[in-house]
């Protein structure tokens, strides 16, 4: 994790490379520059650029999506990936990807650590 602070005070923690593109510019007051950069890149033919996370993801203290929070909650209950997949009616492989993304976002390496983060962040609500 990296931290950034703007000249006038607020600091943010960057949990992933995506954060540097999405959260840092807004926190540092550079939204117009990012808008200009996106426009210029499109003019140059770049078609795939990261989008900003939606509002619920931005409000989450660690940047988890609603689906990732749901999966983390089930993981915290002790369910396996196969059980989570069955409950959510998706493939086990999809859950594998979600769990990996959650682990990366939380900077944890085990289900137990992820479950502890779920409790400590108060996401059980």
C-alpha cells in the first residue's frame, strides 16, 4: 500500500494500481486533468480505459464492490468457494476470481485474515 497526501492536507491510501488512476486524482484535486487526459487518449485512439468505481465502491473504506462484500460475508461465514458459487448461482471459477480480487484489495493471504477484516471493517451490516 502507498499513501499520498495533497498540499492542503487530506491523505489517501492506494491499495492497488487501479487506485492510482481512480482515487488519487480526485483526492488531490486533479479531476479536470484526468478528464482532459481521458479525452486526449480517446482522440489518439485508445478505446479501453479504466472507469471510475461506482458510488458504493468509492464509499467502501477499502474499495470493495457490493458483490465482493457479499462474497466476503459468505467467506467470513466459513463457506467454501463451491458453496458460495452454489448459493449465488454462479460458477466456482467466478467465485475464485472474486475471492482473489478481495484478497488483493484487503492485502490478505488467507480466508481467516479476510474474515477478520470483514469483522474489523464493520461490513457485517
